[in-house]
C-alpha cells in the first residue's frame, strides 16, 4: 500500500469491533453482519467491509432442491 504525502493510513478494526458498531456504521443488524462476515478473520477498514457487504447483499441465493 502506497501512502501519499498528506494521506493518513486507513485505520483497521477487528470483525468483533465492527460487529459491535454495525448498526451505526453500516445500518444493519448484528445478525446480518454476522452472516455476511461468517468465516472472516483479521482486521478490516470500514470501507473494505462496506464493499464486502454490498457484494454479499447482491448474491443470488439458490434454494436447495427438495426444500
């Protein structure tokens, strides 16, 4: 990552910290946030999670056969 002269590095947060503040930051419930970030670990910027949530919400969900 290249940081320009007057640009500050992007602050990153744990998934748990983002989950605690997901309603304020992203306007979604903790259960929706948990589903969207299931299996994710590490630290992410708010912008990275916003992009991930948008992609996750656009997924096509397929119904399992026989159900």
